[in-house]
C-alpha cells in the first residue's frame, strides 16, 4: 500500500463518523438557515468509487488544469492531485472555512502531493475570479447554491474537451444548476453517473 492509499484509507474511515457531525450541524440550523460553518467538522466526502472515477477521467484525457470547488478535508483533492501527478498538471482547489483548509493542507502533504495542489481560502466566487488559464476539468462539490454562478463565471475558460463533474445532484440545492445545464442541450451534453448522484457535462459536439 502506497502513501496515498494509506492516507485515503484513514480519511475514508474517519469520514464514516460524519453522521454524528452532520447531525450536530443540522441542530444548529433549527432557528436559522443552514450555513457552511455548520459543517466545519464534517467531511461530506465523495466515495472511493467516485474518487477513482475522477482520477481515471483525468488520466485518460491527459487533463492538466484541474479546478475544484470545495476541498473540505482534502479527500477529493488527493484523488485529483494523484491524477495530475501522472499528467504533469496541477489542482487549484477552494475552501471557505480556514480550519478545514488547514487540515486539508496537512492531509495532502501526508499523501506527498502538496506540490500538485494550490488551496485558495475564501469564497470561491472571489478566489477563482479572474482565472486566466483554460480549465480541463472542473469538479463542483461545494455549497450547492453556488454551482450555477460559479459555472457561469468559469464558463469562458472551458474548451471543447473540458469536462465538468457536479456532485450531489440528488440534493435540492443543485436543481437550478441541473435545470440550466439540461436546458442548454445545444451547448452541453450531460449524463447522470454514479446512480444519479452526480452529473458529467461536456461541450456538445
């Protein structure tokens, strides 16, 4: 078992306790709208199957410029970084909560992948604004209400081979994003993957 696998095994195991952490966050939101900080201690991770699928998409397409919305504690970022290590690329990832970003940075370093990752702390609408390089692969897995505005902001940097993977498409907050993409079938071709949990989108031929 290599260094990356060891770190991922530990993180996936710890993430199994998320049901308790999420429950605490939900309780906090009883008297007000739910907020990202309510889940400051929760992983909210992708599955191993998703992680491996993302990794293979990047490697098979030789993607180099990868952007991620929402690293949390770094599980997904480790899969992405392990892939771009093989393609000679880099991952730009984002995190709103500073405590999560610090832990993610530590976990990525433990996996030996820190040179392939740049973590941008703060609101992704600000930290990714003005990005100038084209995006090969965009992974959406942050606050669901921001999927669509973030997509629109980054849309000018897509090219004909860009892929967009949006997680948690089974959640109500992602409906506006899904409706927008599916309503633009002359521009985008999409398919639901991983049991309808996520949506993979590409520019239409």
